[in-house]
């Protein structure tokens, strides 16, 4: 029997904004119309835009990062009708491959301005910055972060099924509840409720489009019920992911493809973001939610992984004593931030500025782990940098020679301190 060619269920246009492409959408809602139907057992290719929908350009300024419109993100491909899937089932999504598009062999990592998006270290690095990466086969290099080359552990940042009307209601009520409870204590958004502005409801029009705009959940957080924006770097080629189904046809969506990412995706625009194509095969486990006790997605990583030798990671320890010297109680977030700061202080000795290192920790295959979470009062985390991604020796036994590391892209004329004094 002749083998059928692999079918593309979506193609994207890199010259048009995402909201002019009806097989994409940027909110979670059960009523977004199906983009296409996929049969269980069928292998298909899905093209995706980068998460901002073509807003970021390959140049040497960060103007586009500064002015990025976050009401538009994320542009996801779908939702797909998985034939026969019903509420209560589980989808098994096998990630057969992920690749950049041949027509755009580059990606970007950005640091959002503190007043527009921010990121994990925006207290110290408030300015917008950007690094463009050239993608050559399995390798990434950047003119904005010289002397580094690494292999991408390529993956989708977002994969998820649509919420039912009940699940969506639950999301909105608990996230708006959080905003009401604690927003006043914070400078930046603690969560984002539904936003009508720039809602893209796929092919929906008229009153349906308006309903989706009013009720649709933002795609920014991952959520326990459907996964969504999990940003798990190990959900790479060969992985199998098990997702709960809440609506007929499952309404599977995928997007936010990453050529590479460090654990934590710390700068928020923090992976090597790119448009690309993902190849998947989907099957259904009937009654899978009950059978697997599937209250959140589970996955089995694929057998394509980075092979930087396990003994070749320079690993920084971080504890939950914050940068002001204040004792925090078992806070893994504080502890991981401290591990990042320790890595920045170390790598700047070679001539990189802090923004370049922040971009690198976001986008390179960094291993972040929780070590101890019970030894009161300190949580301990680790951040491991593969030493072999540098073309010089960064080990503690090396000679710490400062090099000309050029610069990442900034906004022209912006006042930025490239070295933060942590004391
Ligand atoms: Zn992303």
C-alpha cells in the first residue's frame, strides 16, 4: 500500500498579522470554531506563528520588544477537532518533530520593559533588550551573545485542549479573585482577566466573536486543567503528552514554538521564540480522565535530548535569602532568583553584560532544579549551565580572561545600567 503524504492542517503567513489568519486564535474558549479535523492515528503537520504573531523583527534594536502588544498574544494554531474525542477522554499527543520554518531560519529572545511585560529579574533589569539567534540545523548562535553555540531542545511552549464553559468560568473566577486579593501589593500584573481588545476568536464573527472576546481566558499562564503555556523544555521531540478532554472534539491547540529554552524561561519572552512546524500524531483514551486520574496533563519525555555531559554543568546554588539579605520562608522563587543572580555575577567576568547573560540564561539549555524544599527556613535551588556551549573555558579553573562580547540589542538612546550592583 502506498504511504500517504503527510498532511498540513495549517499553514501560516509570515507577512500578515496573526489576527488576519482565521486558523489561529489567541484566547481559550469552548466556542472558538474548529480550524480543521484530525483523525486519531493520523500524523499531521501544523505550522505556527511565533507567539507574538510576527511583531518582532530581525534587526539590532529592541524597539519592537519595548512596544510589543501583549493584548494580542499568544497566537495558537487550531483549535483542532480530534474525531471521536468526548468530554472525559484523554488525548495522547505524540510530538514527532518540531522544526523552524525554512523561510525563517532565525528566532529571538527578548527582555520585556518593566512597564510592558517585565520578567523574573525586572527589578534589576527594567529596560527592553533582545538577542537574535541564527538557527542552523540543530544549532543556535547569536551575534548579540558572541562565543556561544548550543543545540536546541526544540519544543512547543503551549499545547492544550479547550476548557468547557464550566472550566472557563472557574478559571476566570479564581484569577479575578487573585487580582482582587493581592494586585494592590504589586507593581506589575499578578494575573490577566479576559480582555476584549485584540481578541482573535479564529473564524468566529459577529455575536459569537464578541462572546469569546468578553469571556475568553488569556493564554499567558499554564493552567492545571488543560496545560496550555507550560513552557517545559523537555516536552521535546519524541515526547508523549496526555491531555484531559472537556469538549466534543477536544479542540486541541498548539503554538509558541521554542528552538531552545532554559528552565524557568526567566525573561518571559525568554526562549528562542520562532515560527515553525510541529508534527504530531493524536490518539484517544476513552474515559482517560478517570482511568489515569488525569487532573493535570502528564507526559513522557522523548528520547531526543541534549547530551552535554552531566559532569559538564557549572551549577550555581540559590537559597531563599533575598537580594536585600532578608530571610524568606522556604520560597523556591526567591531561591531560583538568587541562583540566577549568582550565575550573572560569575559570567560577567568574561566580558558579557548583565542583559546578555539574562538573555542567555533564558534561552540556552539551562537545568533548573529544586534541591531542598523542607530545610526551614531555606529552600535551595540549582541552576546548571552547560560549560560546553562556550568556545572558551568558563570553569572555575580557567583564566577568566575578559573578551570583547559586543552587545545585545537595546532601544536607541535608552538609559540602561548594564551591570547591576548586588553589593
Ligand atoms: Zn514562548
